[in-house]
C-alpha cells in the first residue's frame, strides 16, 4: 500500500515547501516493479503541481551515501521509496539532515530516527488485522476464503527537532494533521 502513496507524499512536500521547484525521489532501481510504480505516481503528481523531479538511485546500503551526497544543492525536498535496501533509516535521515534536505519516508522509524516526516500505513493496524486473520484461521476458516484487506489507517509523523536542525518552519496546517509530533 505504501508504494501507492507517491502522490500523497508529493502533496505533503508541496504543502511544506510551496516555493520549491524541484524534488528528488530516492529509489532502489533493482526493485523494478516498486520503483516503476513510485516513479510514475510521483512524477505525475509533481508535474501537476509544477514541480520538477530528479530520481536518485541506489540498490544497497553502500550506494546510499554517494547517491545523496550533494543532493541538497539540486533539490528542495526528498521522497524515499519504502524498500528493504534503505532499511537503515537513521543513516538516510542523517544524510538528509546533512544536506539540509526536507525528507519524507513511509516508515515511522524514519521520522523517529531523525528524518523530517513519515507518512505510511499503520503497522499497528496491519498487525491487528494479521492477528484477526490468524484467529479466524485457528477457528477453522480456510486462508483462501479470507478477504483481502488493505490498510485504512495511515500514520503521519513530524520531527520538529529535525525541522529546527535544517532551519525549516512547519506550517500549522501540517502540524494539526500529524498523528505524532516529535519535539
């Protein structure tokens, strides 16, 4: 579900940075299906808002630092693809802060680990749904008979410490919508 949120992420960055002209999207190109979906969704949304996009690629942890180095001079915001190659969210968050680059990722760990914002499906809700499925299976229902369910709850986290570190004021409209504000 998080891969289908590209247009939402672009909208959040645009609301945060209304004067921005260019945003970067950090993608694991080896995860081709996910990358294609994210590239298409974010690029269409960015174009509709008058934003240029720059795609930055890495496929493993060793490629993260070189990919993000100097990015703050070219782009005003960063969207990070939810991907296992980027599971070290503290490293990515630290590099974004070093670049003075407002960054957004799907996982709450990103914002809690020093990134500016996260918006993605709620893992608490996903685990609750999984528990419900397990209970139904243990009571005798066949897994093939269970309905497919998608996330309906999303968590929005803003890290004000990071905003201060990169010299950014968060609009009150974003703060009011956040589920968690880290001070």
